C-alpha cells in the first residue's frame, strides 16, 4: 500500500513538470527546453479535468478514471478522482495527503521527514523552478516525433502535435518508470501524458478544458481530515 501511494505521488510530480506550456520549435531540443524555461515562469495556476486510462499487464480491460485537478505555484496541487471511485491527493508544499472518503482513511506524507523520497519527488517535478538543463541530469530527453494534423482525432483536427520522450537516468526513478512521453499541441498546451512503468503497466492521462492563470484560492489546497477518518503517517 505504501509503495502504491508513492507511485501516485510520482504521477503527480510528472504532472507538475509536464503542464508547463511552451511553443515548441521542431527538431531543436535545446530550443524546446529553453521555451519550457521561459514559459513555465508565466504559469501561476491551472485547473481542468482529466481522463486516466490504466492498462494492467494482468488484465485485458483498461481501468478508466475521471476527475478534476487544480495547480498553483510554487508547489500546490489537488488531484481528485470522481469516478469510478472517489479519492483525492493534495500537495501543499512538503505535505502530501491521500484521502479515501468511502473507506474513511487518510494518509499524510511529510516529504521533509524522508530525504530520499523528497529527492525523488524533486527530480520528477522538474517544472517547479528547475531548468531544462537540470532536467537533463536526471533524464535522457529527446524529441520523439511530430504528428501532422491528418493523423489526429476529430477533437485535435487542425493542430500539430509534438512528443517528448524522457528516459530516466536515475535509478530512484527508473525503479518506477521505464520512460515517459509528453504530448503537446503545437500552440503549447499539454493534452496527454504516457507513463510506461517498469512492471509493463501503462498509464495514459488526457487533459480537458484546461484554464491557465485563473484565480484559485489557497484554501483549495488546505485539507483537514474529518473526525471519523483514520489517519496514518508512514514517514513519521
């Protein structure tokens, strides 16, 4: 259970980095990373919906989840699953909560209490103040492909897509992920993330109706478990 929650924490960390929008220049990786550095500084908040598809190596049918997310710099995130089961992950600085309302359980992680886990999170969360050059210390980064508009769905018609591939160099990350694909629209909006796990499972997250730099109150990221909820703190 502990490592499964840590894996979810790393999913969040990937999202922190990936959702820094940019206008990509094809076939020029350094220019792309420079644009990331420039544009991430202008993104203060994000909110929208997501669809998550989990393909398990032991199951034929994928598991589909839907929910909403909120992000606010420098390190605040709410990732709320609404179906098929309700659960919420909240990041507020070093404090991370996993809340399962139906089970009346909550898990609290204080990243400052475990240096190695905080280090993993920081390596995954490249967009929170770290540069493209720092990202390349932990990943082999490449421009995987550019898809022409004729190859897109009706929803994406008229837009070119640029895909970045990240191969972890660091063992603390490669223990969870073999590679990560980030799909960006040509105008800079991320719409899909693919996470290839070491156990051959795969998670695809698509983003819908994203709004950038809208007003989000800090109270959105505050969490206090109800009195009838059992709270655990595995890092304490």
